């Protein structure tokens, strides 16, 4: 798909709403995460997460980024100074055009305003493009993660995931974009 030169200026990045949940499934590609998305949204409603989406207004969700504010693993998120980015996804046709950088800047600014000074994330060891993005944004590898986790899919089946990852983190030093 050929995007117009000004496509990024038309994208709206906003906090997620409950009505966005079905659109996170991307026409069935991520239906297996339906319950995981709902659980993450419940954490958002309870104040333990911040969920962001990128959209063409009234058209299509093209990106998502979830932030966990506290965790049972304080090295990921401690509820006060360290937050954890996860579930960051951009539709393939919209990658490599600046949207990921823009979303991360907005999220980092929001976290800084909330008093967080450190952001952590895990990136699959085989996801070299994402690793380059995070490295360019100032994230550094601080640990290896086994990437072993599980979730319950839309059919109530327990699924196991093995995705070895690198834990990366960044110290937030101030706002990325004046006026955001």
C-alpha cells in the first residue's frame, strides 16, 4: 500500500477506549489475545496501566502501545518511578514512517509528567528492527529475559509462549516534545 506523504500528520494518538477492544484484534489476526486485551483494559480502568492507540480518525486503528505502571516484578514497573511498555504493535503498512518514534515520544512524555523516570520493555531477541528503534530512542539492554509466559485465549485454552527477549530500559530526562 502506498501512503501519501502527509499520512503521519493525519494520525491521531490517543488514550484507548473500551470500544477500541475489538479493533485490537486486527481483523482476526490477534483474536487469540482477546482476553489478554480485556484484562489489560481492566488494569487500565483500575489505574494500573495506560493504554494508547494510533488511528486514522474514524477509520482504522494502526497502532497500540500498553504501559504497565506497577508489576509483581519491580525491575519492570514499580508503580512510582519505573513503568513497563508492552503490547507495542504497528500495522506493517505503517512501519518505518515515524509512527513508532512518535508514539514512544508521547508515551515517554506522559510518563515523565506522571513522575516516572525510568521505562523498561522487553524485545524479542529475533526482532532486530524493533531493537534498532529502541536503541535509536536511547534504550539500552540491561538483562536477558527468558520470555516464558502464558495467557488464556478466546476459547479458554491456556497458551504458552516462549520468546527469549532482551530487557531494555531508558532513563527519562525530560519532555521530548514541548507542549505535549
